C-alpha cells in the first residue's frame, strides 16, 4: 500500500480496484486520516491501475484484510512528513504533531503549517512530486489460539418470536446480537453486517425455500418473489451490541464480522421454545398448524 501527500494539501491513497460498492476502501481512508492526522475530506481514494494496492472484499472481510497494510503505510508517510517539517520549526520530529491536515509544534499549537506547504517550500511545484511511503508485508499474528489457526467466535444471537396458534403465522418480534469484531472502525458498517446476517437468518428459517416440480425436477421458485425472501417490512427489530476485544490482526485489533452471525436455525429454535414442537425450516403457517394438530 502507498500513501502520498501532494502540494494541494491532500493525502492520496492510490487503489487498483476493483470498485465493488462495499465500504472497505473507504475504511482505509478513515485509517489513513486517523494515522496521518488529516481531515477525512482531505484523504482521496484515487483509482490507478499502476497502483500496488488492491482492496480485498471477498466474504465481506475487506476492512480486516486491507486496512492494516494501509495503516502501516500511513505511519511511515507521517514519519517522513515530520522529518521534512522539523527544520521549518527548528525542532526535532518528536516535538511535532499533526491534526486537521496540518503539522504543529506540540509546545506551541498555534504554530502550524499545512501538509502541502512543505512540498511547495522544497520546490516541488508540480503534482508529480510528493511525500510518499509504501509498505509491503504480512499482518501480525492474532491473539487467537494457535496464532490464528483456530478462531474463537465470541458472539451470541437471540431471537424472540410470536406464534399465532390459530393461523400458524410466525412473527419475529426482536433480534438481539452481541458481537466481537475486535474493533469497530465504522459503526454503521458494523450494524449493517449484523442486520444483513439477521435478514439471512429470518429468511432461511421462516420463508425461503426452493420448490421443485416432482415430475420434471424443474425448479419452480426461480425469482425473489416465489423464493420468498423477506422484505424490510417483514424483518423484526434488531438490537446490536459491540464487544471490542481488539484480539484480531487487522489495524487496532479488528477481526471483522463477515457473515459469522447468520444462523437460520435461530428463529427455528425460538419457535420450538414457543410451541414445544420442532419444525423443519422453513417454518410456514401450514407446518405450524400441522405440528399443533390443527391441519
């Protein structure tokens, strides 16, 4: 990964792509802003097919897989910046700090200079000259057992349902999810992953089903209406709780979530607790009534 500061006072993060619409690349920008002491609006994700860095997004693990290397590059870029800035302040690099895309003197925070000014002062007038740092390497071992070979899943999901014993309808009244992502980098992304997993859980447990013609073997539930995926109006309320152990090997101890909380048996178990009968999913009203001896 590479991080560069250019004369326009922006911090550039060149990425090769792909741009898939997920948040992993933007999470890298958050990490760079944090480490560089830059405003998030001054960190620019820049598509460049010559770049070394390709953000990984497979399995919804993009932030965990990519942000750690961007952090290392940002640390090195900031170090180079402070070393270049030190003579201007007549101070050592250790006496300087960064905030809001400016370098300032710790003992006199009013003395501050924008990042880009150091490039201009060095005579780097064009955009091809910059302060840059690149990092290649592997992430550190996790604090999980056996150096990450065995993953301790420190998560718990709860589901509450209401079963109408006259109609067989099942309503999810509440999900509660406690999950350890190591460290949350962006709360809305954390919550989104958990909401997605509960959506999978409710659909898989209560409605989604492949139906085949018994005579021909042809699949009949071939679209999202006939397959009966739940809609946003079907989904029960979701309460989320982040438990941050910082035990992962991504930056700041993040380990990510991916789809680890998806559990289609969650509403199935809740229904079994409610009516005292085990029903094979999907739990449709006709199955509930048969289990209760009413159909």
